[in-house]
C-alpha cells in the first residue's frame, strides 16, 4: 500500500472521529437544554425541592457552557488551515 493511500485513510478516519465527537457534543447540548427547560417550565418540576432544582439548574448550565466552549473550539480549529 502506498503511503499516500495510508495517509488519506488516516485523514479520513480522523475526520470521521471528529464528526462523531461533534455530533455527540451537539446532542449532549440539546439534552442539557431540554433538562434546563423542564426544570424551568414544566409544572411537574415543582415537585422537586427548590434547592435541589436550583442545584440541578446550575449544574446543567455549567455543563452546557463547557460543551458550548468545546464545540466552539472544535469549529474554530476546523476553520484554521
């Protein structure tokens, strides 16, 4: 096998892994946003004690912020030649 073919195959594999990671992070962000929306808007969430709800919201917001940062990093790196 030629080195060019191996390199192309490795590049393609890296790109597929990058795409999967991107999709996974986007999905995680959607899930965190759904959980946050539930805690803020769903009447059933009132059954959760206020302090616990507040802790959960803070946790989801912090996680979402970190996932957004990672997504932005990934996308910025992909635009850099």
